[in-house]
C-alpha cells in the first residue's frame, strides 16, 4: 500500500500534477479488461499484468499501475482511462 506521505510527493510525469489513489472499484474494472486482453497502455501495448493499485492523473486522463507497492510512473506505461466502458 502506498503511504500518504509518498502519495503527496508523487506527480504525473506528463503534467506534473498531483496523483490520487484509484478507488478499488476502478482497479477492479481495469483488471477485468486485463483479463479480457482489452486493456492497452499509451504505447498501444496490451497490459498483461493485473494492477494491485493505480494512481490517477486526472488532467492527463491516465492511471499509472502500482505493483509490489512500487508506482510505475513511466509515461508510456500510463493506461488511458477513456478505454473504460461507461459504468451504469
């Protein structure tokens, strides 16, 4: 789990805006797409690893994956949120 202190320091590599922790429901929706082979990163590559957590960059419209409590803040590894079907 990412600590609050670390979260305060982290910034989006694209916009330099603060990041927020993704809600578990969003992570679950993203993981459903991972399991279906339908989730892509900014490079267009299929995301094959389930997200343990995610960090949202709202201005950029992406979520950065977190694995083993380590945020992946490589810009090209960001996952565009516009891939998610509308919830309802």
